[in-house]
C-alpha cells in the first residue's frame, strides 16, 4: 500500500517546484540575453534607412586607430523647435556610431551630452562658450560643428539631414596625422593674426580656425620667395601696399600649377599689384568706393548690408537658405571680367552684390559728398564678391569619380568684415568659414547623400475631431465595460 504524502512533503515539493521554475525562468532570460549580445541581428526597416550608416562610413569606423569623443550641447527640453529636432536627429545618428565601433577597442566612439548652463566649468574646459554646438575630439584636436551645418535648407525649410557626412568627415579629418595649414600673407600692411584691435585685428578669426582643426601661420613672400608645399589655402587679408612682380608670379604658379586656393580680401583705396593674376582668373577689381542710399542697403554707420546671389554655390547656399545678409565696411567692386577670354574650364561666379540703388563711386578721393555720375560710376547692382574655379577638362564632361583638384580663387571687395569688430555679426563668420571649407575641399572630401526629412501631417475636420474625442471618452471605456459584463455573465452561468 502506497504511503500517503504528508502536508510537509507536499509543501517541500511545491517549494522545490517554484524554485525550479524560478531557476528555469532566470536561465532562459540569461540565455536569451547572451544570444542577443553575441549573435544579435539588426534590421533597418525605415524608408530612408535613418537608423543605418552607409557602408563607406562603417568601413572607416571599423578601422579607426584612436578613440573619438563627441560632446553634444543640444538639449531635448529646449524651447527652440529646431534645437529639439536636431537633438533627436543627432542622438539617433550618434547611437549608430557608438554601436558600430563597440567592437573596436582602439577606436571606440563615445558620446556625451553636456548642458553648458548646468556644467559651465566642464564646458569652459572644452572651450565651449555657446550652447547648441557639437565638439568632436580626437586626442587634443577639436572640431566644432555648428547647428546650421547639419541640415540642407531650401527657402528657410529643412529638406535633408547631413549629419553622417559632417560627422564622418570630421572624424576622418581629425584622425589624420597632419592638419591642413592656412597661411596669411604679411609684408604689405595686411591685417594681423596677433592683433586684438576691433578694426584690423584677426585674433578672433585665428581662434575660430584653430577650433576647427586648421593650422594657421603668417608668411612673408618677399622673404621666403616660396609658397610652402603644405599650404592648403593662402589668405590675402587687406593689403595696403602693392605686391611686386615676383610675389604675383609665385601666387600665379601656386594657383595654376599646384591647383592652389587663394582668398583675396582687397580693401578699397589701395592698389594690389595682382592685376595680371586676377585677369588670368577672369576677375576684375575696380578702383571704386561703394555707396548705397537705400534704407535696406546701408546702415547709419556706413556698413553695407549685402545679400547673397547664387543659391547653388557652396559659399552662399546657406546664406540664402536662412536669408542671412552680410555686413561689410568700406567696399569696392570685384566682378567677373567682361573682357575675359572664353575658357570653358574657367567658371567665374558672382556671389554677393549690393541693392539696385547702390553705385561704385570712381571719384571718391576728390568728392566730399558722393553722387552718382551716369557713364562714369558703376551702376547698381554692384558685385562685391566673386569666386573663380579652373576645372579639370574631364570634369566638364561630368565624368564621375574624377577627383583631380582644381585651382580656386575667391576675391572680396572688402577686408574689415573679418576683423574682430565685425566677425561676430551673424553671417560674416559663417561666410568666411564656408570659403575655407570650399577651398580645402572639406565640403566634398566625403560624399554621403543627405537623408531627406520626411514630414507627416494628419488633417482632420472639426467634425472628425469631435468624433475622435467622443470615441476616446465613451466608446473605448464602453467597449471595455461590455466585455467585462460578458465575462461576468459567462462565469456566473
């Protein structure tokens, strides 16, 4: 006869059963987590693959040899809708960068979100003075990314997100052992990098360039008689004396034979000695002083308010998209030379001009009160900034993947707009940095298509909104009540 189990034995059996169930439950989830960590599969089912990096970016990141630190000062709780959207876009993208480099012990990417107001000391240690910026750090080399760099904007509306292109380009550039070097010419009374004055000092511009991982040095061609081999860009900042023939020839050879890049800021009232070089590049610099009597064209202090012209050129695209004007001081005309030879390889583009009410005064040295003389002075609209690019012959045929560098020249009819006193004006710094990026190929080195921003809008009439409101208030609770009554009635019977 079988022994009848006691209450104690039954209780122990139940206890052991519960323990076994708990152990099995824990081991099941531990096994699932182990498989998820070591053998996880990820699928991006979004239309624009917004949660995936391009194969080119992935290949670069897996071969990083140095850790990368990214500090983001955007906040999700900002009152600015643009900042909130940028926070979502950037945080989602950077999660993919962190995930992609998780297995690379030498080149991991870490992301830190920093509130500059709550953690002021940490922000100052990183050189961050304003919110809504992003700093990419590789070792001690920083690269600052501004909010307007992340989006492609048309008619003041964001059309595409360029985050992957910007971040990957910055990481690759900082990981390079060498910096791109910008030389500022001296010896002709140019504006100085170590000058802190508001009128002609460039100390603020030097700090901005170094914060973007550029090396900046002065050079006197009259002494060196050579343009260094590592010169990425030559800047001529407001010379007050003429360049001699040898210096002009050095610059001409640098542009033509070495596909060099020159930014020439030529203030009015001073001969340049660069007439032959500018003629070769289809640019004409007029000895005039620009006046604009319209209310929107010139301030009471004499500064010119200049709108951009070309919405497709890299230098002026963002200015037109955000409708940001420039603010120049004394300015002259720098325009495409109407008498230039027809060279299909030479592309000359006017970028910035005055209003229709402006004119270029030729007798500005003699007249106390300027006035427009028909047939003598330059009529508005007066062009103030012109870019010239000599393309490789095969590039004109739209040959893809043809990356032979081309010479580039940007000539400005003013110089004081990059001085310390005007550099902080909205548009001025961005315009100069755009020229530097264009000259150093930062805008084309890494080509990843921008991700279009998809917008969805639900349009409901007032009647439809009323139906939706009543459905949420009465229909759903009523349905739950009916189901409860049915369950109650079934169990009772």
